[in-house]
C-alpha cells in the first residue's frame, strides 16, 4: 500500500484504471460522522501534500480510505 498521492497519480495516469471509479473517504469536520466521500473525477489537482476539488483543498493526512471499484487501495486504519 503506497501513499495517497502516489496511489491517486497511479490511478489517474496509468491506463488500466479509471479515476471516475475511485471513491475517497476523508475527514471533514461538520459532515455527518465527520466523514465525506468524493469520487475521483471531482479531483481537479493532485499536489505534493494535498488534493483539490472545485470546492475544497484536502490534505492527504485527512484521507481515510481509497477504494477502486471493490478493491481497497489505501486504508489508514491498517497502517
């Protein structure tokens, strides 16, 4: 299991996966249970220490889980 940035770049830039099929769970204060889920195509940029959507900047340390279809690519609880 790699780091969040490497996983997202791998899915986005390597032809065998579709970024639209990725779901990302992240800590979002004020959301129900303080967790929000976005789909990969909501990401507008993948930076060094955070990713951006049209409405938010999400630091990688807040990412809890990344799932591609039914495959868990990242799970912070298992680190």
